[in-house]
């Protein structure tokens, strides 16, 4: 039997290119695959020159192909556009219109990269996939359970987006960059003569040009010829006083200060959006503080659902500094009550609450 | 050792073509339009090649215009007819299964003011001449219908369409890129006025093609420059390419029937082998007359792009429909024009045979297809016969 085959998910960026280079250098049998997720020719009104966040542009495919050519590995482009639109783009839009703040990267990891891509890899004969995520995976030799740890480079750690991975997915996944810092990865890529070693990091949400998700949602509906349901409504203070009108709940996220269009003595922040009434509630910074939250759709990684309350650190958005908390899992393990030691600012429905013990990722769920 | 089953994409240069081609690069290097002996030597070899191409197509050598390939031949034929006079009010008829070299040329002309009718085809991938008849208008100046389809191999009813064109006073162009070399392609029998061929589909190098232009048909040139190719195609003649194309045609002129019969047998062996050993498959255009080397098979419940990759990694080169420029696979416009759903089109693989293939390779391919399809179907959420 020949050496097992590894499929490297290559985006054309420096990280996944370095993964291919590292595995190749170790003498592994690899193929490169680029997932075509979104057709950049759609929504042409959003295409301005120099826009950031252009996933799956032809340039990226050419870059990935050039890297594969330098490494001398077989390379393929696979088309997952239908899947991506159904599992990532449409839920992303639905969440915003429901007054929540979604994380498309997590949906993409759960339903595309570590689901459809794994299936495609297996179908073509690759038992294992490798990606450029900054996270570490190791199997606990005593229990056989796969555990996840933060990447060594804390500033690039991507475990916040990976909390949904199941044991059977992790067992077939390699994150070769988990032990490196980003500068080390760039240096390795340059050493290995990888053409994209100096390419800029990708930014924001890959299919939304310039991070303007409200414009994306409106353009998407125009393309589909659908009139989105009305999401305009009132801006209301925490005391129930009507302060103004807004043009749609999808323009607002909890903690936001800019773009309210209301002049008042003290700074005002979005405290909550009410999808039923389409109202946006605003208040003072103090009103944003929350001592607890409920997470649903919880997935456990490094541990099983704990039978009694445990002490952890919880991140409530990617750039949040994990805060001390006690968590209590419901009997099915799918719902978790989080009680913070200190109130946290801007607990945002639709974002994830991810539970850590130091750098170990215990699990996580969706903030209600 | 990988085996090549993608001859409709391109073919390797054959030994006899290489033997004719290489001496042209430095020995007989002259400019075929030069006065001196160097030029005359290149000219003589190029004109001998033109006679071989003319023999392949059963026409007079002066009716052959050398081009840079099939795409240029198609562009020259279509733009060349339409741009002789103003485009306004001119009408073209073509089909939904044409190669992009024809379809996108017609779409460009539509943008520039011509009227274009794109005919559907039957579920067997063949255009109905009655549809052509119904679509003809007094202002129809050109009909363009391919001789054989690149994906299914389905042969189109050119002679019937040719008589309709003649009655209507329209010119008739056919893209013969996938037919020439695989089928007899005598232009007088077919009744066409214009016929495109491509070198690299018939064991000559890439970057070489030809257009048959019936004597008396005037074309507006695409390229402006010197008075080459009887003022139909400016640019220093690619004498090495022409000589290579001539050598390829000479081989075909001697072998087309024998090689066609051999490929037909291998193709049937492949098709029957797959049908016997892999359940729930459908051969597209099975009821239509087809080129002898092509079979297009739908494997229910799988994704063709996964099967192509799996077979590539197992050492067999095959193809889905036409690959788009990024390399990602869109559902084939040919199969969707035949009424297949996007899922059915994406479950389809094209096998195209050629000179290098033999029965042992075909049998090994059948084994690899069976193994890969069975693995993919185990993983498939849509395959319902487990």
C-alpha cells in the first residue's frame, strides 16, 4: 500500500501555501485543491477596484495553481458554490435580518471545509485533509479523544471559528501551522520559494467586498429579484422613548456606536435589536454589560459535556479576551449557561461563546 | 504510467507529424512569401501540405485558408460572412450545443447589432432540421452547426441543413473540429460552404488550424496586414504548422476508415464494460450517430469532478464537460441543452479515445471506473440504490 494521500485546501494565500510546502518537504504524498465558493462575477455593483475581501477570485486560483506548480503537486479546483450559498451565504443573510450578528467562517468550517471538502477528499482517495488554520490538534493517548489547543501565535489563533468540529472530522484533519507564528510561516514560505510568501492576509468576510455586509445583502436581494421583508423600524431608548427611525435591523450589531444618526449628550450604543418589532434599542455603555448568557447548539471538543458546573474562560467574539466564568451544561449537553465572574460588554446574539481551559478548547455554542 | 482518454481535449503530436514538422523549424525555415530559394522551399512544402488538407476535406487546395487554430477558423467564418456588409437586419442561426468559439462569436455579433437564433437540440443531442427550417428568415445570411459535438460525439444532420441553407440563399458553416480525422469529412458531400478544423485534435501541434472556404464565397478579413492566404488571412504563414497539419491529414487520408473502426470497437468495449459492471449509468446520445471515439456517460449520484480527480490520481485522464477558465466545473451547456438537470450534467464524464489506446488500457479503465464510482457512491448523499 502506498503512502496515504493528503488533500491540502489551498486558497492561494500564504498560510495554506505554506502547509502544502511543509508537507511536501516532509515527503508526504499530497494534492492541492481550491474550493470555488463564490462567483465574483455576481453582484457586479459591489465590485470596485481595490476592494478587500475577494474570496475565490480568479487571481487567487491562479496563485494557488502557481504554488502547486512550484511544488510539483497535482492540483484541482472544485466547485462548491451551490453548497456555500446554501449553507453559508443564505444563513448569514437570514441571521442579519433576524437582528443577529452571524459568523460565516464558522458555518463554512462546519458545513463546507470540514464536511463537503472532507467528503470530496475521501471520494478522490485522500483520507486526510490539511488546512492553514492556526490551531493545534492532538489525540489524548489515554482516552483516545481528540483535543484542540490554540495556535502558538495567539494573535492569529483561529480556534474561535473551529468550535463546531466533531471528533470524526478532527481525526481526519491536520493543522500543520498550529505550532508556528505568522512571521515564521512567511519566512518558511519564502525559504521554500513559494510565490505568495509576501501576499497580504485576507481580511474580513471573504465574500463581502470591503466588509460592507449591508450593501451585500441588498445587492443579493436585488439579484434574486426578491423584496426583502421590511426591517426598518424605530430607534428606542432603554426607557422606551422613541429617538428616531432606522433603515433596517441588519445595519446594526450589539455594541455599535456609529451610524445611529442620533445626536444626544452622551454616547449611545446599540444594546439590542428586537426582530419581532424591528426596533433597535440604544443606551449607555453601562447598559451593554451582561453577567450571563445562554449558548445553544453546543459542541464539545476536548472534553465530554461536564456533569457539574466547571470553571473556564469564555470568548464571546474573536477579538475578545477570554473572561473567567462558570459554565453549567444542560442534561443533553447542547445548551450551556455561562455566568461570568465580571460582567462582559456587548454579548451579541449570533456570535459564538467558546470555552477554554488555558489554551485547550473545551467546546462552544451559539449565543442566544 | 498514466493512460490518456481525453483525445477530444487534445492529442499528442504523432511520430510522422513530428518528422515533417521539426525540419521546417531550422532547415526549411524560409518565409513562404519570399522570392528566393529559401522562401520557395518553405512555400513548396506548405502547398504540398495544403493539398493533403484539401484531400481530407475533398476540396480544391485554394479553398483552404490556414489559421492559428479552430477558434480563429470559426471566428473568420462567422465574422467574415457577417461583416461583409452592415450587421443591422442580418440574421444568424446556430445551436445551443456549439463550442464557445462559435457561440460567443455569435453572441458578440448580436451585441454589435445582428439577430441571432440559438436552436435547442433533442434529448439525444441532435438538432432537428425542421427547427432550422422554421427559424429561417429572408434576412438569414448564415447558419452555423457543428459537425460532431465535442462532449457527446453526436453527429449533426449537415446534409439536410445544407439543402435548407441553399434553398434559403444562406451560407452554411460547420465547426468540424471534432469530426475531421474521426469521420469522413468531404465538404462537397456535406454541402457546407465553410468548415473549420483544428490541428491539435488530429495529432498536429497546437496553434494550427484551417478553414475551408468554398470557391466564390467572399469573407471580410479578421486580420489586416500583408496579402497572405489570398488576402483572406494576413500574417506570415506558419509554414511549419501547415506542414505538420498536412502530415496529420496525410496519415488520416490513409487510415481514417481502419482507425475509425478500431476506435469504434474500443469505444463499444468501454461502454459495454461500464454498463455491465457499474449499475445506474446512462450513455448520452446513445441513440444518435456518433464519432467513433467518444462516449459520454452519466453516473447517477456522483459528482463528475470528483470522479475525474479520482481517476486522474489512479492514472487515467478523462474529462467532465468543458472546463471553464478558472478550472472549476460548471454544468455542461451541451447536456443542459439536451434537457439534463444540473445534477445530471455534473454527474457526467466524457471518455474520448485515440491512437494510443488499446484493449488492455480500456479494461484497466473499466476497473478503475468501477472502483472509483463505487467509493464515491458510498459517500454520496443523493445516491439511492445502496
